[in-house]
């Protein structure tokens, strides 16, 4: 069967050998890169959500200064290319940390690419998450929040028991979009030299000259990640929407 | 404007002004005169790459959206797949696939090397423009699908009942309304396109981001070029926002 296909399409056998997981092939490197990409994307997404919750609450119920500072943060991050932000935050972050360490009398450290990548992409994601979550929180009927307050719940209890569960289904489409952006933004870390999927692909393609094979294979890996997470988010959304009045799946 | 000025805003502005003054006085800016001309050329290249790719991409996006919204399945399925693939893979990967992949494929064909286009195909920018345009088309095809679908069907039926041809309905009723509905999204997407342009620096197109990178390499000054770069991008993004706001004010009031 396989021989027949190879006869009909001679280039395929060479591609399959190149993509095999064992050392003569580069498939193992691609898979390792994809795992790295996924870890960074997950970390950045969660960091972004945490920053986003803080930012949204700051924008909605903070003082005037907090609100303006949040507006500056979201505007700047959304107007400046991620690539530039990554470089600024990467250099400035390592610099500031090392200066702080030196001031405290420690030796300067080398920040791992993984931690830097998660931190930088998380700050970028946070700005977008702030806007998504702010919109979702604003869409929760005020009556529900007032009722919770009238029952004697503290602010934190109100948020945890009423606002958060009520806004989650509203925020999910935006958050799933953000997750997709996070998986794709990991590719930008290739430029600061972190070996995630895109950089591994380029190295494999560069040393074998089989550009189409590797870039198409990497594209397929990214596409699989996107399509699978689309399914997962769809499932989560129907689950969380169950309690909503008038919602149809 | 009146409601905008408040005591704490004046304080914040003073702090911001202080930061700018500090940056101007204590950071190094002596490299600017030397790289001034290169910078202006870089900004120009960024701008036309963005504008042309938006133009080409949008021209492709209208049929893509139309095919998905109302086309037969034979056209709708490929259009949907194109949008999914473009939106599901990183732009950097697409740029590299087109530049390294096509760039290594073309020289193998003698008739391409003999053609009139070869002098252009040996440079990097056609590949950059192609990748950026296809990406914009993919994202906007999805936006236009929603926009075409959101125009009330009754209007199209009414137009047909008045005896307008299908083409006239599209040109005079359907497309203008879909465009007006899509305008706010398109504004945001155009800023995303601006933010995507620095990626082409990785395939040796010298736009403004690449110029900043060169300053960093030549002089070992890290922060100053990056900060100036951020300010330049913010200024361009601000102009795009204002432009789209003007377009919206002009074209959306007619919406029912």
C-alpha cells in the first residue's frame, strides 16, 4: 500500500524520512518545539487572565488614577507591535531584575527563555484580557450584584459567587480568541532565540533545505492546536452557558 | 474636552512630562542624526507595506466573505478552509514559508528566471507583501462573512423586486451596508496589520523595526531606539484610529 503511494508521489518518501521522530529525521525536534510552544502559551494565557481580572476590576472600581493608568497600559500594549514589546520587556525585565539583585547583594542571574517568554507574552495578553473581562463584567446585570450585596456578602464573596460565574460565559468567546492569539504569538519568541516550534522548524528547514516539508508540517501542528482548542472552548462554553436564561447552545 | 481635564489628570500629565524630560535629557539620542534618513525610509516602507497589503487583502476578502456567506458549497468550502488555515497558523511561519519556500522553488524554473518579473522576485519585499496580503485577506474574509450575513435579507429581496440585477444589488445595497457594519472591526484589524509589519524584518525587508535593530547592533544602545520605535508605532496607530473614526462618522449614520 505504502509502496504504491511512494511510486505515485516520489517526493513523499523523502519527506516522511525527514519528518520521522528518530534522529535522522527532524520530527522529534518539531514535537519538542510544539510542546515548548504549548507550555509558553498556557503560562502566558493564565498570567494574562490573572492580570486581566486585576485590570478589569481596576478599570471598573478603582480610583481615578488607577483607571487612567490602566487605560494607558491597555492602549500602549494594543498599539505597539508585540515584537517591539517583547524586546523592550525582555531587555528591561532582565536588566531591572539584575539591578535589583545587585542592589540586594546577589549575583546577577540569567533569566531562562521560558520564564521570560511567559512573562512577556503574559503582560501582552493581560492588556487584551482586561478589555474582554471588563466588557463581560459590565454585562452582568447590576441587580444581581446589588442583591448579593444586600444578602450581606462581602465584596470578595460577591465577586467569587456572583460576578465571576455570571460573567464567565460572556467572557469565554473573547478568551478563546485570546488563547488562539497566545498560541500564535509564541512564534514571535523565535526572534529572541527561544527554541519553540517556529524556530525549530526554521533550523530543520535551513539545514536540510526542505523548506516546504517542514513549514507545512509546522503549519499542520499549529492548525491541529487551533482546531482542537476551538473544540475544547466550544465544549466549555456550552457547559457554562447551561445556567443562563434564554441561552441556546 | 472639558470633562477630560480633572485634577488627577493634570498630575498624571505632569508625571508623564517629567518622564519625557528625563528621557530626553539623560538618555542617549546622539545617534538620531546619523540614522535619520534611514529611519524616514523605514517609516515610509512600513507605511506602504501596510497600506498596499490592506488594499490587496481587502480586495481578496470581499469575494472570500461573499463565497462563505452566500456562495455555493463548491466555493464556500475552499474559502472557509483558506480563512481557517490563515487564522490558525502564525504569520511568522507563513512569511517564512512563502519567502524561503517559494524563494527556493522559483530559481529552479528557467522560464521564471527569464521572465520580466524575475528582478522583483529576487528581492524580499514581494514575498513580504504577498504574505501580509494573504494574512489580511484570511482575517477579513471572516469579518466580511459576518458583515454580509448581517445585512437584513428583506432589503436584498426588495432591491431584487425593484428590478435591480444581482450585480447592482451587490454594488448598491449589499456591499455598502456590509462595509459600514464591518468598519469598526476593520479599523482594529488594520492596526493589527500595522503591528504585523515588523515581522517582515526577519526576511531582510528594511522597514522601521529593522532600522531600530540596526541602530542597536551598530551602537549597542538598547532602549532608546526601541522606545522611539514604540512611540512611532503608537503615532501611526493613532492616525489610523482617527482615520477610521472619520470614515465611521461619514458612512455609518445611514444604517438601519
